[in-house]
C-alpha cells in the first residue's frame, strides 16, 4: 500500500455490511428493551462544551485528563468543545437545560450512539466506540437501582450472552466518603515504597483509582486495603442493603466487589459492572454504571439524584463473534431479469412496483444476457427471479423459485401478492401450495 492510501484513523474502524446485521439486531434490542421498561429516546450532540465533561466526569480522571478529544478552537472567542467521551454528562446537561425537573420524575432516558476516547487502541478498546445508555434521573432509589441492573442483565441475556455476571459495590456519598478516602490515603502512604510510580502519582489526586489498579504489583497491597463497604454511613449502608434485597427479590445473581470504584468522578453509592466469566484479571467490562446523586447539582441544576449504565456495544459484538454468533445478512427477495437486455425501463418498472408493495426487490440494470442475469440473482441468494419476456404483452411474467428450481407463469397484477405469500411460506418452513 502506498503512503497515499487513506485509511480510517487509528483506533476507529468501518463496520462493513457483513458485520452490520449483528449491530442492527443489538440496536433493535436496545430500543425494544428501553421501550418495554419505559426509557424514552434522547439524542444529544456528539460535541459538548469541555466544561460539561471537566465538571461532570471530573478533571482528574483518565477520560478527561488523557482521553478527551478536544476540538481546536476556530476563533479566539469560541467556546472550548470536545467530542463526547460518554453520554451521561451531556444527558444531564440536557435535563437541566430543558427544565426536565418539572416533568414527572424520574425522567427515564436512553440513547445509542458513538463515543470518543483518545485511548491506546487494542482489541475491544477503540477511539470511537458505541454505547447503549440508560439513565433514570430524579429517583433516589434503592428500588430503581435494581430495576436498572436487571435491565442490563436482560440486555446481555437477550443479546445471547446469558452468562454475563454483575459485580456490585457501594462507594458511599459525600457524608462518608471523605473519611474513607483519608483512611485509604493513610493506608497507601504506609506502602509508598512498594507503589509503582503511576499509582504513587495518583495517590494524592484520585486515591480510589488505586483500588482497581490493573498493575500486578498492586494485587498484594490492595488485598488488605480498607474496604469502602466497611466505612459507609448509616444511610448509604441501608441503601446498599436494600439494593441487594431488591436484586434478590428479582432473582438477579450478583457478586459483591469492594474494589469496584469506576473511573468517573460523578458516582455515589451504587456502582456496578458487567463481565463475562472466566477471564479474571485483565478482562474488559462489557458495561457499567452507577448512581450519580451529585451530578445534576454539579452541572448547575437543583439537587437531583440519578442512576444509569452504559453497555459497550463493540465488546458485546466481539464476544458474540468469538462465540461464533453470525447474523444472516438480509437478502433481496426478488430479482427482475429479462430476455431483452436493453429493456431496463420495463425491468425497473416491475421492481419498483414490488418495492412499493413492500418487497425487497432489485432489477438487473445491466445489459448482459439473461443467463448472466440469472446467475447473478442466484449468487446473491435471491428467492425469486422474475423473468420478463414475451408473456408481458399478455400481462404475465415467469417466476422462478431459485432454491426450489421450479418455475411458473404469474399475471403481473398478481405478482406482488404471489411473491409475498410464497416468500412468507418459505421463510416459515411451510410448503408452498
Ligand atoms: P464507562 O464504564 O466509562 O461508563 O463505559 C461504559 C462501557 O463502555 C464500558 O463498560 C465498556 O464496555 C465501553 N467502553 C468504554 N471505553 C471503551 C473503548 N475505548 N472502546 C470500547 N468500549 C469502551 C460510562 O461511560 C458511563 N457514562 C456509564 C453510566 C451511565 N453511568 C451512569 N450512567
């Protein structure tokens, strides 16, 4: 390949028609589940003021410090903009901007779309990736925490990943977390000499992140670190116990994970992640979320609780592909071919009528011989070839059932009905009469 060959930017990729059927299925599933649970669709811009993320996600997080795609300002007075690295902060910005606190609470929202993080690309980690996002704003829980986690579990199950596991934790609130953080800082300071440099740097700035460090040197140190769940205030402890009781009542299996702290600053209380079992250690979450009771206020609204999660759709697709789940591509039902290679207007007319009747149809618009046209129709696995020939003067065409190898004459006026009926019978495994 020459230097002049243009390629998709590093960490981004094209989703080709061979892959998109699985994406289409997951997007439909996401929309369908959101509707079933009463989460309404919201679309927010792919770009936001960087302040939305700096204040919302947190200035001292990997997502904002290292991974934010900042746009170069076009003029001196233009506001600083960035591509969204995640949807929650933008959705909360929209909640405030549009006065959604006056709507019946909670406001339940969903979104499916691309996110952007300037991450080091690897399998399952991209610079543009897709999330299915669910948010419930205006309900302090704990029951809705369980509803949301159960919705996540159902998404994976219906997607074809029934064995996805839920890890749950509570990371406290502004009443109890400061005391816990002070304890944690003390603990790690006591092990300062053994801390890897990156972790040592983070110690004073965002100590919680040390707990879920992937550095093997941290495993032993973390084992004895104080656990947040041992230091929750009474209100947080009660909330957490009730979330778990609701999960039990719904028979949603979960595992408690005191080291689960999430990488975004807005979380309070309930935090959870979804994983495939059996790949301990370095494995990647298929999704995650939690409660963010301080976020609306942080972005300028009235104090309002919220909770939500994001599913990493790219990782779900990868997991399904690894398991050999391949989605059949939708094929054309009928190809209109003809004995007179030049009669493209006639073929196009017949195909147009079939499309108007709701069928997936294509006319062969080339000037090649009938035999070649039929070969092409068979190669793309069309169900029927509609052969336009001399019978057309009598208002009839030949219909060849390509997989069955049978052929019959059908009046043009009956064509759409006949194909719809025969295709339906074929798809449902019935016999054509
Ligand atoms: P998050 O954990 O940062 O949470 O992202 C959610 C999911 O997006 C991850 O579990 C992962 O599956 C996927 N993901 C993240 N980064 C990448 C990447 N670079 N490439 C591929 N997939 C990725 C949030 O974004 C929160 N907004 C979730 C939430 C909603 N919390 C409350 N409401």
